[in-house]
C-alpha cells in the first residue's frame, strides 16, 4: 500500500526533481512481496502517468514548433517582400535610366562605358539576388516537402494509433466477455458444488441416520428378545410351579387320611410359610434395590446426556440381567425353601417313626407315594436342571449377544462420536479459517477502499490536468489558426501586390508601345525639321525678304527643340524625384549608394550637356536620330529587363502559390492531427468513465456481498449463540469457555468497530486532503480563466490592430473579400482622381514656367538684339520657382499635423476603416508634393547654375547665325570683308563678358554689312520675284506641314501626358504596396510581441503550476506518512487480534480436550459398569453353581431319606394335616406371590414403558443433537461457500483490474511510442524554425 502514494507524488509533482521515492525500498519490497497484484497495478499506473506527462510535453513542443514554423514562414515572406521591393526599385531605376537616355543621346555616347559598367554591376547584383532567392526558395521547398512528409507520417501514425485503439477496445470487450463467461462459469460451478455438497451431506446424514436407526432397532430387538425370552422362562417356571402345586394338592388329597401326616404337614407348612415370608421379604428387598438402582440410573441418565444412549442400553441390559438373575435367584430360593420344608417334613416323621410303627399299610402307601413323589421330584429336578441348563445357556448366549451388541454399539458410537468430533473440528477449523479470511477480506476491503479513494483522487487530478491541458491545447491551436489565417492574409496581400506588379508591367508595356509610337512621330518630325531647315536655307539664299519669316520658322523650330529639351529635363527631374522617394522609402537598402552614384553621374552628364549644347543645337536632327536610336536600345534593354522581372515575378507568384498550397495542406494536416488528438482524448476520457463505472458497479456489488456476508455472519453468530446456549444447558463444563469465547467475540467486534472508526477517520482525513486538492484545482482553474481572459484581451487587441490597418482586409470569406476589393477599387479611383487634379495643377504651373523659360531662352528679337527684359524674365522664372517651392512646402507642412491628428484618431479608434482609407489618399499626394517641391528646388538651383551658361550659349548661337548669314553673303559677294567672324564663333572662351561684347560688335558690323549688301543687290533680285513667289508658295506648303507637325507634336504631348499620368498611377500603386508591406511588417512585429508575451505568461503559469504541484506533493507526502502510521497501527492491532485468536483457539482446544476427557470418563464409567455387570454375572454364575450343588446334595439326601420314608409312614399321617394347612398357607402364599408377580409384571411393564420413553427421549435428544449438528455444519458450509464466493469475487475483481490496467498500459505505451516518434520527426523542423527565428532577429 506504499507504492500508490509514491506514484501519486510522482504524478502530481510533474517535474523530474519530484520523481524521487517517497517511501523506502524495504516497504516497496514488502509491498511487492505481500501484494504483487497491487504493486503491478501501481507500477502500471505510474507508467501511465509518466506517459501522459511525456505526451503533454510532446503536445506542447509540437504546438511551439507549429508557432515557430509560422514565424519562419512570416520571416520568409518578409524576405520575399524585400526581394520584390528590391526588384521593383531596380525596375524603376532601369526605367529612369531609359528616360534619361532619351534626353542625352550624345552624352550617353560619351558615357556609354560608365553606363555599361553600371548596368553590368546591376546585372551581376540582380543575378546574385536571383540566385540567393532561388536558393532560399529551394531550401524552403525542401523544408515544406519534409514538413509534408512528416505530416503524412504523423497521419499514418495516427491511423495506426486509431487501429491500435480499436484493437485495444475489441480486446477489452473480449476480455469483458471472457470475464463475464468466467463469472457465469464460476457461479455455475459454485451452485453445482453447493448442490453436490448438499446432496452429499444429505446422503451422509441419511446414511448416519439409517445406521443409527438400525443400531437402535437392533438394540431394541435384542432387548425385546431378551425380555421376551425372560418372560417366557418366567411363565414356564410359573406353569411348573402351578403343576407342582397341583401335584402337591393331589398328594394332599391322597394323604388326607393321615392326621399325623397332616400335623406334620401343618408344621411343615408353617415352616415353609415362614420361609416363604422370608423369600417374600427378600423379593421385596430385591424389588426395593431394583427401584433404587432404577432411580440412580435415571439420575445418571439425566446427568449424562452426552453418553445417554450407550448408558441406557447398558443399564437396560444390566437391568434385564439383574431381573433375570433376581428371578432365577427367587426361583432357586423358593425351591430351596420347598426342599427344606420337605426335608423337615421328612425329619419329623423320622422322629415319630417309633411312635407310629403300627401303620404298615400307611407306610406302604407312603412308600408308594414317596416313590411316586420321588419319581416326580426326580423328574421335576431333572426338568429343573434342564431348565437351569437351558437358562444358563440362554443366559450365556444373551450375555454374548449383549456383549456383541455393546461392542457394536460402542464401536458405532465411537465412530459416530469420532466422526462428529472430526466434523466439529473441521467446522471449527473452517470457521477459524473463514474468520481469518473475513478479517483478511475486511483488511483488503479497507485497503481497497483507501486505494480506490486515492485512485479516485488521482483520477480527478489527472482529469483536471487533462482538461487544463486540453484548454491550453485548444487555445494554442486557436492562436496557431489565427496565425495561419494571418499568414493567409499576408499571402493574399502578396498576391495583390503581385497583381499590382503585373498591372504595372502592363502599364509599362503600354508606355513602351506609346514610346515607340512617339519615337516614330519624332522620326517623322526630324525628317520634317530637316526638310524645313533645307527649305529655310533655300529661302534665305534665294530671297532676303523671307528672312523674317525664315527666322520665325527657325525660332519656332528652336522653341520646339527647347521645349523637347525642357521636357527631357522634366523627365530627368521626375526620375530623380522618384529615385529620391524610393530612396526615402527604402533607406535600409544598400541600393541607395548606387542611386547616389547615378545622380552624380547625371549631374556630370548635365555639366557635359551644357558644354555640348552648341553641338546639339547645330546637329539637332542628328541628335534626335541618335536619341531615338539610343532610346530604342534602352527601351529594348528595359523591356528585356522588365520581361525578366516579369518572369521572375511569375515564378515567385507560382512559388508563393505552391507555398500557400503546401501551407494549406499542412494546416489541414495539423487540423486533422488536432481532431485526432481530440478524438483520442475523448476516447481516453470515455474509457476512464467506463472504468469508473465498472469500478463503481464492482464496489456496489462488493458492498452488497459484504452486507450479505455480514447478515449471514450475524445469522451464523445467532445460530452459534443458540447452539452455545444448548451446549450450556447440556454440558455445564463448557459454559465458562463458551462465555469467554463470546466475550472474545464481542471484543473482536469492538476492535473491528474501532478499526472501522480508524478507517473512517483516515477516510475523513483523505476527504480533507481531497478538499484541499479541490481548492488547489479551483485555484488552477481560476488561473486558467485569467489566462484565457488575457488571451481574449490579446486577441481583441490583435483584432483591433488588424481592423486599424487600412490596406489589410483581414480574414474574410470570398464574398467579403470581393466587397473589400470593390471598396478598395473605389478608394483607388478617388485617389487617381485626386492625383489627376494634382497633375492638372502641376501642368498649369509647368506651362507658366514653360512660358517663362521660353521667354528666358529666347532673348533675341527679330533684329538680332537682346531684349531689355531678359533679366526680368529670368528673375520672373526664379520667382515662380521659389513661389512654387514655398507653396508646395507650405502644403506639405500643413498636411503634416493633419496627418498626425489622423494617426492619433486611428490609435484612439482603430475600427474606422473608411477614415483610414480616406487618410491613406493624402499620403501619396503629400509625397508627390514633397517631390514636386524638391523638383522645384532642383530646377531653381539648375536655373541658377545654367543662367550664365544660357547667356553664353545663345550668344554663340547668335554669332553662328550671323556667321551663316555672312557665309551666305560671301557666296554671293566674294569680296566681303567679314571673313574674320567665323573664328569668333568657335572660340570656346565665350563665357567672358569682354569677348562676348567684341563678338557682339563684330556680329553687329557683319549684320550691317550684310544689310547694305542686300540693299545693293536688291535690284538684282527683282527678276527673281517669280522665283520668290514660287518660294512663297513653297513656304505656304511648309507652313501647312508645320501646322501638321504642330498637331503631331500636340498629339505627342498628349501621349506624353497620358504616359506621365500612367507613371504617376504606377507610382501611387507602388507607394500603396510599400505601405501595405510596412503595415504587414508592423503586424508581424505585433504578432511576435504577442507570442513573446504569451510565452512569458505560459512560463509564469508553468512556474505557478510547479509551485502548486510542489505544495500538493508535500501534502501528499504528509498524508502518506499519516497513512503509514495508520498502517503500522493496523498491523499492531492485527498482531493483537492474532494473539487473542490464538488464545481463543487454545481455550477452544482446552474445552474440546475437557469434553474429550469427559467423554473418556463417561466411557470409562460405562466400562466400569460393564465390568461390574460382568462381576455380578460371575457371582450369579457362582451362586447358580452353588445352588446346583446344593440341589444335588439335597437329591442325595432325599435318596438316602427314601429308605427312611418307610419308617416315617407314621409321621406322614401326622404330617398330612400339617401339609393341608401348609397347602392352604401355600395357596395363600402362592396367591400373594401371584399378586407380587403381577405387581412385578406391572412394574416390569412400567419399567419397560419408562425405558421405551427414555429410549425415545434419548433418540429425540440424539436426533435434535444430530439435527443441530447438521444445521451447524450446513451453516458452516454455507458460510464457507459465501466466503469462497467473496474470495472468488475479489480474485475476479483483482483480475479485472489487472486486465484493465494492462490494457491501459498497452494503450499508454502505444501513445507514448507514437508521441516519441512524432517528437523525433518534429525535432528537425523545430531546429530549422529556431534557426530562422534567430536569423530574422539578427
């Protein structure tokens, strides 16, 4: 009974440190030796508890692994998002590079080497990133395949476990059927054995009763035979006496004539009367002695009931022998007295012979009478001798028969008594064994009750622990499900981002097509510009009147070229603004350095562009051609790059879909495993409930049987008490021992009550401990409720955060996702509308600045002089740029506090999704405004930087135009003195003001000379009017073409505006995707924080649980110590009870010994009485022999006296009268003797009746004793059978418990093996997850 406490402490501790043994090894060895079944059951229970603990740890590890896998997936998605952003940034940079390439073809030609090197470096970096991304995707795919394989293995193991559970269930059902069959068979066997035992007892009892009846009948028959023979002999003697009396009467009649003889006979009759009176007195004394002996025998019979039958038979035989001997003795005495009277009668005549000598005739007659009497006497003597011999032979035969019967009855009685004593001893031994078994059963029942109470408490504790673990598991499963749903949301967002990227790619493709169309239009425009320049040159050469118109056309062409250059600059500035925005959004990316390098190269390219502006102005057509070619090449490269990026994105999206599918499969596998686990827990709970129900039914059945055994025990005790009372009435010697045994029984009952009270106290103590355990369990439940409340709060905060995110739609069904997509589309359309309004405002400001720039860039009027308000126009341009910068800055600064207030409102009310959607619109607008402000600042700086260069450039252009005019004039007039002007145009040092003034003066002089030469040769050109008219018609046609080109340019501008709007839309979408990525990062961080908080809470709860388990273990150890003390007390009481039982057994043995001794004494007394009877018989034999001798002497005397009879004839006459008187007296005596004989016969009949009554009483007593013994034996057998049934039932209960514990051990072993395999399979995944977490944290 010590081992369960150790198991309880081991289970409740829950830690490796608490698994130490609470008891010593000696006690455990003693328990194993005394109660192996209980030890094995407790050992199995300990294994089951350990297995459950390992299972719970495995479940917890599995849930942590799932959480870590989710975090790993989030980290991998973060990495994928960063890679997508990097690729998008590279694509934007490539597009910006392609745009910059369209603006500076020659510069691109000069910087082709640097661009090639930068593109090579970018290509290498991109390939490196792609390879790393492919490597990571491959590793992730391998891990996902491993996870799927582990999940499949887990599913297979789960199926195996379910099959094992089914097999275990079937085995349990079969075992229960076998147990029920065994119970039925045992019950049938017990019933058959009880019936057979009852039949055997009935048959044995019937045989014993038959034997006793036969013995009694034989004894009665023998006794009746002896009595009948004695009565027959007595009647025969009476008849002989009657005949003798008749003969004497005849003799009296024959001798009536002799008076002397009568006198002699009278005297003889008087003497005979006296002798007869003596005989009567002797018979009276003998009768009185017989009566006294009969009274003494009745007293002995009343005192010796145990040996009544034997004593009765022996007394009857002795009385019959005594009566026979007395009757024989009376007959002998009567014969002797008669012979004496006859002798006296003969002696008297012999004395009177001398006086009666004369009576010869009388003598003769007397002689004849004497001879006749002598003959008769001899005949009578012979007959008497024969009768005596016959009586003696009959007496000897009767004595032999009586001895044989006594021996047989003694043997039978000794056998019956021995058998009864053996049966009584066996019954007593069985009673003692049953009492010992009952005490053992009571102790085992008490121990089983304690064990069941402990097991019940442990079951409740385990059920509560299982329930808490189930709640924790369910909670973690819900959290894992929420994390997986968040991962699904992130995946959906990534899909949306990929779709947006695809849309951007489509927009880029459309822009590329539009750029191709624009390039074709530009080629057409370049061809038209070349034609226009040729026509202008021809017009200038043919007619001087068309110079103004020609100069106007050139100026318009120049305006168009300047406009195109300005647009290129705007594209550059927009590209720089986008690059700065992307740099601001991705400050953590190392690509920022490359962007700065590109910006520096762009600055250097701008510087080189300022130096080479003259060459671009001279060769505008060539520049446009080169620009178109280079832009086509760059566009082709950008298109190829975009195709590669698109393919990569498609691969990434495909891989993401595969990952999502794998994640969904894994989630389904986890859900199935969770369902299987729940089903397993439910099955285990059901098995435990069934076990509890079976235990309760077994305990109820055992209580009923125990109550029935108590009732039977009480009935047996009542029967025993009645039997003891009967034994007290019958045997006074055993009264004290029985009283002491009753006292001992009462003491044992009191001790049992004390033990029951001690057990009830121990149960009350266990109940108090159970109350404390229940309080601890309530505390654990309260902590679990707090934990659930904290988790609900965390879920609520997480939900609010999810609702606060403006771009994350959350976990919704397909219908809700469609509605959210519609809402988002409406929001994006609103954002696009606002962006279009902002673009319109920017276009208006751009037109104003363009007019200002055109005014600044065209400072030369028709006469070639610089206008006076050129500096004012430059100042106006700078003021416009400054005002635009300030306005944009003020808008951005005014939008900042509004955005802060909106952010605070979002933190205060995270549920308003519509406001978040409307606030998200202002972010790209503010960013565009900031970028526009930056563009304004850059343009302002660039204008300030290029102001002087523009002055120098336009002066050079003017000088070149003048030089061209001079050259044209020189062709017409070879003697022109203006040949020194062209070198001045090629002077690269035109930045100096003095040289500019000299160049201006020389140009003015050359222009004046040209005007004079034109006036001189005006008359020469009159003939050429028709030609001029023709030229004018050509000019009109050219003007028509110019209007067409203007329309085409306007169309190109519209296309450029549409392209710019598409680029702005793409930029807005990209910014929105970037914000979504930021929101996802913040959500991931929040999830990590929640997981960390949850881990801390779980660790705190585990610590509290360990503390509570330590407290419960301490209380359990205290309870175990108390239980051990109670066990020692019970052992001491058990030893005392055994000592008392041994003492009682010794007393019972002493009482049995005393009874045996009393029986031996009664047997010895009966033997002594038999010896006395034998001695009396011997004396009777001696007296009979002496009487026979005397009779023979008398006969001899009579024969001698016959001679004297002749002489006594005279006396006979005198004696005749006496004989008559004697005959009368003899007749009176005979009548009195007949009366006495009748009295004796009546007394004999009464004695016979008394003997029969006594025999019947003895038979009734023996029958009652036999019936009492039979009932006692039957009750003992019934008690033995009931105790045997209790023992068999207890054995069956133990076997059932052992079978159930073995089944539970098998189930727990299979579960433990299954969990160990799952834990082994999940260890690599856990390590990978920890490595990924450490990588993401680093």
